[in-house]
């Protein structure tokens, strides 16, 4: 009896956390962007799940059976509004949870991200009656702090005015850092040969140093452009949790800024080497020209000397 009672007690204790967890509202976000914002604002008050993996563009995500289960358990669903599969997924799951679209339409700049946090805070209050005002204030202050760091890092890394080619989803962030966008391109599957040629021509004229890709969209096109114009390709993340150290959007900004700094350093080194090689080639051409000139001069002098000797000999013959 004592053993049985002990087992029952242990089982009941083991079930407490699970029960407590299940009682929390369950927020399902379509992406890790929205999920990370919910975690920052109410991570201990709700259970957070996301659907699209950070390595995939949500517009091209293929839903799985497990996603239906997530929505079936949801208390609230938050979406950007660019996901074509949300309505079908909600219908298939039979979920009656509120679905809020248009959340975090942009998150590439501090102002846009602040709006994103504010929208999520309002949704948590409106649909789950969760007040997260104090946490929202802390999050907005953290965004300002990272914004100041980015500006300082950009200046120290020499980003200002550097000509670059960029995938359009990354343009707001890249422009915010001070880079000069001389050409941009859309999702690779939509880029025509003419558009590709225009990008290459414009980038070549501007001597672009970097081709900045959007990792979830693929890097093949960016690599091809970089090869054509002799630039360095670098792929930035667009969704948190793509790497262990990227827990939210501001972490991602810092991570991407450091990637850009490394890429720019490599590009500048490459251009310096190209300039040195050009100078060496020019010097060789000058030396070759000088050698040819000297050789020709010596030959002409020899011919002239021989001619003078022959002329002197003839003059001596005439005198005799």
C-alpha cells in the first residue's frame, strides 16, 4: 500500500507542470518573427508555437499534418498576412481561435519592429486579456539600445555610402545601416533574364562591392550576380532562431551586421589586391616599353656608329 501511494503521489507531482502548462493560453504564430515577439512579451504567460521554419519563406511554406494539430489547440493565431495557407489550415483544424492578420508586416528597421511589438501587445490584451505594458516598454527600450549600437557599428565598419546590390526583402535593413543600394532584385523565381542583365549592368557601373542575399529566398542568384560583377556575396537571415544565438529580431540584426562587416572587409581586401595587381601589370608594361625603347636606341646608335666608320673610311679613300 505504501509503495502504491508513493507511486500515485509521484505521478500527481509529475502532472502538475503539464497541467499548469496546458492551462496557459496557446498562441500559434505563423513565423519565428511573431513567435519571438510573443516570447519577449509573454513567454511565461502563454505557450508559444510557430509554423514556418526560419529557413523557409512563409509565402512558400508547405504545411504539415502537425501544423493542423497546432492550430486545433490554439487560443490565438497571429499572422503577417502574406501566408496563403493560413485560412485553409484554420479550416482544416476546425479551430475557433481568433486569427489576427497583418501583424508585423515589416521588422527590418527599429520603427517597424516597435510597431510589431505594439501590435502583438494589443492582440494579447484584446483576445487573451493579458496586460504586458511593462514588458512592452522594456522591449521598446531594448530596440532603441540595439539601434544605437547598429549606428555605431555601421560607422566603425565603414558601411556608409558603400555601393551594394541587395535582395529586396533586405533593402530596408541594409539602407538603415547606411549602405548605398545601386541595384535590387526580387525573389529569384520571379527575376527575368532582362532584370538580371539590368542588375549586373547597374552594379558593374557603380562598382558594387557586395551582393546581399536573403537566406530564406536562396542564394544561387546572388552568387551568380556576384560572380558576374566581381563582388562578394553575403546572405543575411530574415527570421529569428535561424542560428542558436538568434533568439529574436534584434539578435538577428546584430548577427547580420557582423556578417556584413566581415563580407565588406573581404571585398575591400579583394579590391586592394586587384588594384595592386593592376599597378604591377602597368609597371611591367612600362618596363617592357622602356626596355624596347632602350634596345631600339642601342641598335640605332650601333647602326649610326657603323655608318660613321664607313663614311670616314670612304673619306680617307677619296683623299688618297
